[in-house]
C-alpha cells in the first residue's frame, strides 16, 4: 500500500472549530436556560414572604422559693426510699424500704449476692401436670 492510499484512510489533520464552538455555545445556552427555568419555578412556587414570623418565646421559669422546692424534693425522695410501693402496674414487683432491704442482704451473709432460687414446682408422675 502506498503512502497516499494510507493517508486517505486517516482522520483529517485539522479540527473543525465551528462544531466545537457550536457545541460549547449549546452547552452554555442549556445551562443558562436551566438556571432561568429553575428561577421561574422557584418564584412561582415559593411565596414572596417566606420568612417565618417572629414569635416570642416563653420566659424561663424561675424558682420562686428554692429552699421550699429543695425540701419538697428531699421529702419525695425520702418517701420513695422509706416506704412500700408497687413498682409495676401488674402488682408483681414491690419496693421495700432501704433499711429493710439492707437487713435482708446482711442476713444472707456470704450468700448475699448469690442469685435467689426460684420456687420449684413439685415433680409430677406419669407426665401429667
């Protein structure tokens, strides 16, 4: 194959700048059109006065009598520590006074923190309950 025949099959050596400029201009026109379109949609959908209204927050509650509130809090805590009450709504778990709980733990001695044995059901014969 001769040199001239090979050159016929190659791409041309120059770039058509008109096509490059048209492609770049089309991209810029598309970008500008998108920005304008989104701006029109924004102004059509979002109300002109979209800032929230200023509202007054409530003033912070201040303690009127801190000493009385402290005494009331301590009284509630003492009542919870020194009284009997149900822990749950099913009435299956009860809170006992702290002094009584310490007596129970001390009475257990060296087994004080061992797990409490659950009540065992008597064994049945014949596989029937």
